[in-house]
C-alpha cells in the first residue's frame, strides 16, 4: 500500500520529459483561436493559416471517389504503392531533372510526417541540425523530439538567407544536417541555383546531410526559377533528402500526402519507423495524389497566378501603412513585414511592446489573425498568409489601417 505522505500530487506527471520540452505548433494555435472566434459569430479575417483557400481540383477528387468505389480501401505497401512512387519519380524527373529509383522514395501522411520520420532516422542524442531563422515552426520541435539540438542561426540581413559563411561559423563535430527551405515559410525566401551550389560545397566537404524542403516549389513568382538543392550538381545527390508533397501545390492540405526522396539507406530507415507507427498513408489519398501528379497541371498554374496577384496587392497595401515595411517575396504564400517601428507605440490605449502584443491587438481590435515573428524565431515581424481572397485581404488591411491610426 502506498502511504499518503509519499504522494505529492502536484509533481505527478505521466508526460515524458521529451514531450514537455516542446511546444504546440504556434501557427495551429492561432488558426484554432481564429476559427473558434468565427464559430462564435465574430467576423475574423484569418491571415494565420498556411493553406490554399481553393478547393481541391475536380479531377483529383474524382480519382479518390473512384478509389473508394473500386474498393481501393485496404492496407497498401508501407512506403507507398509502385504507382504513386512512379508518379513521384516522373515528377522529380520532369520538374527537377532528378533521377530516383523506387527504393529511394517514401510516401507519408504529409511532408510534415516525412520530415518527422527523417529526423527520427538520422539524429543521435545531441546531434546538431542547422536551422535558419525565421524557420517553419515545426522544424525545431521535431529535432528536439528526436533527441537532437536545433542550432538556430539568425541571418545577417532581411534577405533571411543562409550563406556559406554562416554555415562555416556554426559548424561543429556534432553537425548532422542543415535544412534549406526554398521558397520558405514564413518569409518567402528563395535561393538561386548559384547560392545553393555555394552552400552545398560546404555541406559536402563537411559531410552534412542537406534536407531540402521543397513544399512551396510550385508557388514562385516573377522571373524566379525554382531549383531543388539536389539538382545543383550530379555528385551531391547522396548528400540530400528532398521533401515535398501535394498539400500546397494542389490545394490538398487535408488529404495528407507528402514524400521524401533520398539515399536508399535513409529511406529504408524512414520506412522502418513508418512500419512501426502509422503504416501506409491513406490509400484513397494516394490514388488522389497519383492523379494530382500525373494529371493536368493547369490548376497549379491557375492558383499560382492568383497567389501572385494577391502577393502584389498585400505588399503594396502593407507598405502604405506607417510603421510597416514589407519585402516582396519571390515565393510561397506569406509576407513577413517588419513592424519594429510600431513597437513602443500606443493605439486605443494599448501599448505594443512586442510582435506578440501586436498580433493580440490586431485580433482583439481589428479582428484579423496574424502570427507573430517570434513564433518563427525572429522578433519584430508578423506573418500574413495571403492564401485568402483579395476581398478578404482588402477588408483585413482596411481594418488594420484603422486600428493602427
Ligand atoms: C515549410 C513547410 N514544410 C512542410 C510543411 C508540411 O506540409 P504537409 O504536411 O501538409 O505536406 C509545411 C506546412 O505548413 C510547411 O510550411
């Protein structure tokens, strides 16, 4: 029998230290808050969410319906069917000039899941992974969950780019990998093929694995041409794992299909983890993703053009607000304006001391949801997703202008 005095209820926790050391995804927290307010009848404009507002194209939905009707509803191979793997192999050849075999591809439940499996596969305790701030919120916590250490580095300037010099500065004997995300979330940073080549030279020389998160590949604007890190020179493919998926390019966030392409031993390790955790990604979604990758690509170009118009509009409107300066990003569907001039000012009796204060104030007063830069590791900025209609952008920025007068 346990004696009463040995039980201290305050300190009993069944939660592991590993889980206690991470935070929930801040962007999902803000998205949930905005959606809850909306449900209560508050007219919130949600600039917090990172998903296309377009519906999934009809031909893709039809492929899923056919899968259900044809009884394609059972377990399938853990790392994906040969059909989806071949669709990915063809896509990587067609769009990125990269050649992979079936054993070098794994399909997971979203690119996030592929990244999770990858970190679990490569990280030993205290291994370091280089992450450039501002970073996508999940990288750092996924690295911590795998027992590693995110080495967060701040860029030299507002271009927010990793340079070979920065990489050299933070390299240690424990450096295992580096993440390149182009176009990036949250700042829409893109890298030219020359910039990527220069970074790769350092990584190859120091035997660092490069994780190339290409999820926003299709959303690039103006004259910018996307290059995947793995494609910058033939000898570096062994040093790169490409991460991609159908969420952003085909408006398929809820379908949860992502994939990784890389060295056979890493993909095989990821499959082992997936076989002991989630097994295959949804068979129905896999059929839909085959159609997305093999079918007409007109929808991708249609959405890209719409996003470009919205980017131009939101950048112009934000720059017209006193105290805000906004770079025009070449890719993704986010803008990341600098709001440092607003800090210390008081609006409607509320003093704005941090980017978090500003995000709270804008939600309370203007009823617009944005994500503070601190959630991405950089203070003094906020992130707007422009994956919402021009009308919503107009109304939201009009409200913001009034709230900041
Ligand atoms: C940079 C980045 N990588 C990966 C993902 C994950 O995408 P999914 O899991 O929907 O494929 C996201 C989603 O927001 C992202 O912004």
